């Protein structure tokens, strides 16, 4: 079972809830009373949750599991979004006046501990996110431990905004949602191969050559899984038949994924690219053979 840590900006009711079904009931602590230990690192032994199941059977989530508070009072400027509070407060949940010693620095230590236990770090970065300094720190820490880092962006703009992080990434996704990226990651790990999915909205033309080279061919532009409603297998043996039938297929299916079965020669590749250019909104190419053949 692969263990994965979900890095990224924290907001109330964020994207992690779509990936971890029981996240709302999760917390790093059993109660505030369990944290009255002077040494921070000893508190690791008193965690309520260290792993939770995800929507993918082959991936277990190692965190982050934050300070649970349904009233939302932990999502404010003082608490830095679910990190708890640095102000001592009565432990109302246990019905007594015990004052919690759990502070935001404790949560940070626990998060780093969970990162160290993980096989993969999956990080969602939105172009609208501002100052994700905690996320950047976690990624740097993960890189120092040689963890597999998957950066998932919602747009080319977001990827360019955080281009300085690309050098530490194992794989880079561009997709419409973190859930889509997470499912693709799960499928790739299960099948033990990564395909380079390139959408046909002229994305390669929007990126400079040196920018693409820095990705080492590990760029994955993912179509929305909900959009694809037909898959077309393309090989040397059926190439021309497929090309001639494409218009008929497009009348029946709004979005088609073309899967290359084997290596195509240069002339066939050029014809395929012309086909993609003619139908940029409806055709998607799985380019695994195209890049790695």
C-alpha cells in the first residue's frame, strides 16, 4: 500500500474532502489533554490518526489531518487555517477547564513527521493561491528526504507561477481538479507506468523549449475524466481507416481519446498532428508511444 501526503493550501471544506471520505472526522489528536507533554516529538506517539483510506484502494493518506473544529474558528488569521491556536483555551470538548498546550508549532512538527513516513507527496497548486509558504517548506523538506513529489496545477499560468518548484518534482500534472490528478496518480502507480497525456489546446506552443526541457518529459496534461466518452485505439494497421472514420465518430461523441498502440513513422505522426489541429476541442492524445518509442 502506497502512502501519500496531500500538500497544498488549506481552506475550510477544501479539496482534500473529495479524496479522503472520512477527513471531517479526522484529527491529529485524541483530545487536548493527551498533549500535555513537554517534548514536542513525544507527542507523535499520541496521535489519533496517522493514516486514512482514500478514494483509491492502493493509496493511503498520511496527512495532513488538522485541528478539527466544525464552527470554523480554526480557519482564521490567528490560527493560520487549521493549525490550532497559539492562545491557551479551556478544553470545552472534555467538559473541564484544562488549558491546551497544543500549539501551531506542534502541528507543524507532526506534519513533517507524516511527510517523512510517506512514499509520495501530492501537491495541488492553484494560480489563485497566495503565499503558500508552508506548502513550499513541506516540499523542500520532502525533497531533502528524496521523496517522490507530484505537483498538480490547475493551469499553465499556475505552473509558470511556481516554476521554481519544477526542479524538485518527479511528475507534473495540469488538470481541472485535484481529484482528477489524484485518480490518474493512483492508476499510474497501479499499472506501474506513466503515460504522457498531452491535451490538444496547443499547450506545447505556449511553453518555451527550455521550460519544457526542465520537465524531463514528465509533464502530464490530463483531460477531465468526465469529459471523455469514447476511446480510439490507433495503430499502424488501422491508422488510415481510423482517420477516415473520425468525422463520423465526432458526430456521436463529444470528446475522444486517441490511444497510440505502437510507434508511428514520421509521416503518420504529421497526419495525426494535423487531425488534432483540425479538432482541437474534441480530440485528446495519449502520447506514451509518441514520446517514449
